[in-house]
């Protein structure tokens, strides 16, 4: 997608030095566009843990490049297999909920297991493959999902009002995004749309979504997280599209905290609630999302404080009494029964085991 008219991805190999991976430091957006260099696996781990990069697919791609940086360091410093395993563990321990992280690390470890004379070069090629694959999948998600928006547009006057939560945009993937890809495809096809962007406290990823949509010219309005239900009750939302950090093969969806409440409100008001995700976000080993998906808890400081832009720089201010305890769950699980459908790179399916495995039959033996 474009930033100030220039095509950009969220992660790329340094054009002059393939030993450096570059990312956008998303903590500074939407106020500053800062490019950061990753030179070591530790850099990649910090970038994921501290959320310089975030969003399930991008976390996975960053971890794949982190493994490449580990293999480079291994050949440079003569490290052994145990050290490489410790680097894989360091990367894998950064964030617990997004399954794309483990998926990408395992793909890189499978490559390492094949041996070969120039493993770091092979790892670079594999990480680039994972990066390009993600961009391609997200594009396909958009091509499949745009039909749902077109169907609603065909039967109403005025724009299709789409509600989204968190940032499941191109900043959360490599390009296009998951939930935003059908939105960008609809806008580019001339379908009249308007997006309700939820702020997504405590980290306000809605600011990233608003920035992305603004860069592309998509009409949108920012709302606080508690507004969605009110809008749905008053016929101001035609459909919801969100992303996912991990979806079971039975269709339970873990996504940013607050997603479940929007799915409940959508269900109560008869509004379609779609989840957009690539196959790397499915967990083919888990049946019961509520019981089995690990939910990240982050520092209470993110709840008790807020970061923002003042006087030309990022500033943090206190919101609550210093003595009040706070808890900060990063994600919740929306049960499959509240999900109208899953928009994937292979097509749209229902959120149930039969329909999901019908799209992905090769994963059935693992289920
Ligand atoms: O904590 P974050 O910002 O990494 O959470 C991101 C989300 O919950 C997204 O909605 C999800 O990863 C889908 S991204 C395409």
C-alpha cells in the first residue's frame, strides 16, 4: 500500500545490505514514519515483544527474518545448534497468542533440519518466500471478501458501513491487511464504503487503521470502543470485518480484546460478523478456543497510562490513581457460533470444522 503516494510494505530486506532487515517502528505512527534496522535475532525479538511491529501475520514474518539473522550470526561467530535453538525459543517466547509466530519459526527450523552448505542464504530466501506469500494471501483475501461488500452495496442506497476493531491492516501483515483488504478492494472498485474505526484501547491500534485508510483515501470515522453497539442498534453498521491472531479448526476466533463484545452486539442486531485471516492464523491442533488459546496479558501500565503526541513528540501521561491495580488482557475469544463467516485466501467458509477443513483438506489429519 502507499504512504504519501509511495508504495510501502511493513517489512523488507535492506536494498543495499541483505544482512539488515527493515521495519516501520509502529509505536511512532500515525505521527512519525520511522524506519528501524534489525541486525540481530535479539533486535527482532525486541521489535516483536515491544510492539515496534505487531499484528499476527507480521509477527510471523518478523520471526522468520529473526531466524535468518540468527543463522547469519551463527555462521559469523561459529555458534552451535544449541545456541540456534535458544534463539528460536527467544523469538517464540515474545508473544503468546498469535499462532503465526510459532508457525513461521517452525518453517525456518524445518529448513535448518534439511542441512545444506549455505543455510543462512537459504534462510533468507525462505523468509522472503514467507513475506511474499503473506502479501499474496492478503491480496486474495481482499478479492474474495470484496464480493460480500458488493452484495450489500447492491441492495442499499449510500455507502456500506463497515465496522472494524484493532488494526488488521497492511501494517499488521506485509501488505493489504486481512480485514482491510476487502475494504481496499471495494474502494478501488468504486463501491461506496465508509469504515467505523474503533480506537482499540489500551494501545489504540485504531490510530494505525485510521492512518492507513486516510493514506488510501477511504472514508472513515474513529469511534471509542464502546460506541459499536449503539451504532448497530441504530442501523448504522452493515457488516463487521475483523482480523484474527489465532483461529481454531472449529472456528473459534482469538482477536484483540473487545472483539467478542462486538460479535455479541452484531449477533443481537442481525449484522454479519466476518473474520478475515490467512491459513497461517489457523491453529490446526486446537478444538476449543476458549479453553485452549493462550491469552497474552501485558503490563498494567498500558491501561493506566496513555501515549500520545504533544508539542511535536511522543508523551506518556497517567490516567488513573497510581495505587489502583489494573489488568491488561490483550485478546479475547469469539466463539464460532457468533461468526458469520471466515474470509480466507482460498475463499469464504463458515466458522465450523466441516466448512474449514473443506477449504483446507490437507490439514484434516492433524485435526
Ligand atoms: O496486539 P496486536 O496489535 O499485535 O494485535 C493485533 C490484532 O489483534 C489484529 O486484529 C490481528 O493480529 C489480525 S492482524 C491481520
